[in-house]
C-alpha cells in the first residue's frame, strides 16, 4: 500500500510572525522556514504504518517554491521513500487539492495523510477539499489510525470527546496533535535522504490552473496588549475589576 503525504513549507512555529509594512502579507524574507508541524505528524504516522508492514511506500509531496525541497528532504530523512515538488507559490487550498488529486490519479495511493491545518494560513481545508474532489471518505482531526481489511478506523477529536469512524479505502486522513510524537531524523538518515529522489514538476504538467480565487485585502497585527498591573490586596483587585475594568 502506497501512502501520499503532503508537506507544506511554513514559517517555523518558534518565529514571531511579522506583518509586512505595506499590509499585504506576512514577512518571509530571512525568516526560518520549516515543515508544517501537523505534516511532521502525518509523515510520522505513515512511517509507523510502513514499519508495521502495512504500508510499502511513502511519497512526500510539497506544493511551493524551489526551497520547499528542504521540507521534502526532512520528510525523506524521517522515513519517506521519495518526494515530489510541484513548483508554485501562494497557492490556495483548492489549487493544492486539485494538484494533489492529479497526483493521486498518477500515483494510486490507498491513503493520503495530511496535516489538519497549515499553521501559516490556518485554512483547515485542503484535506476536506481533496476528499470531495476524489469522492473519497475522510477522517479529519485523527488521534488514532488503524488499518485492517481495506478499512481505515480513525479516532477523531471532536468537541467533548472522541468519535471513531470506519473509512473504506482509499481514504483521506488529516492528523491532529495527539496522533503521535514525530521522531527527529538521525544523522545517518539525513545522509541517506540526500540520495532519495525528488521529482520536480509544475502545476501545468498536471493540467491544474492555480490562478487565485481570493484577494487578500489586508493583513494586520493583533492590537497590542496593555501592560499588567500588580495589586496589593484582594480588595484592591475587586475594586479595579469593578471600577476600572468594569467587568464585575
Ligand atoms: P490547510 O488546508 O492549508 O490548513 O492545510 C492542511 C494540510 O494540507 C497541510 O497540513 C498539508 O498537509 C496540506 N497542504 C496544504 N498546503 C500545502 C502545500 N502547499 N503543499 C503541500 N501540502 C499542503
């Protein structure tokens, strides 16, 4: 069984994101970029399925700039077998989902494991759109995945509890935080990953038009928080809450 794992290049989660001076987006020049954290979890899950003998091949795919090769290499160092880079920038979830659909038709995986959301745009849409385009079942926000007899049993984190769904494969899974703890790539595996193949193509090669459908009107910083104040007693705190903040 082949597994396809889409991995997105995003601003590293430790970086304090800055809005560009002209308000057109987020500053990415000279900023540390990494694999979207939920995609690391997706890769880890695929690698564990391969280690269990359930999967035979893992293909990591990124839609992004040439530099997204770095994130594909990370996936290869974690245990993916080969990579595909589709060179396109600023793609919206629908365009990415169309590209992934074309790759699914070419590669024939039984499972696509995505992150539940990319931490840059917080869209939380690509997996769902891909499932709809393919007409496949989807198990989103997965905290557990078990594969047996052509069925994927996915435990999902829903408000106030867990839901378990059975998906007829081929299927789409999106990874939540508690699915697993991704491994660090070891040095020998980083070295080995350098020799693994990465195929490069353009959206046009897959017959996909990536023209944006959305126009970003403005990106703003959140309002600055005011400094806190120390109070000397509970009575003073209650007084301030009542008469200054007017919240009680
Ligand atoms: P989103 O819908 O943008 O929040 O992203 C959800 C998931 O879709 C991510 O965690 C990735 O697995 C996948 N994805 C989104 N955009 C890309 C991209 N440009 N390249 C590869 N995978 C992507």
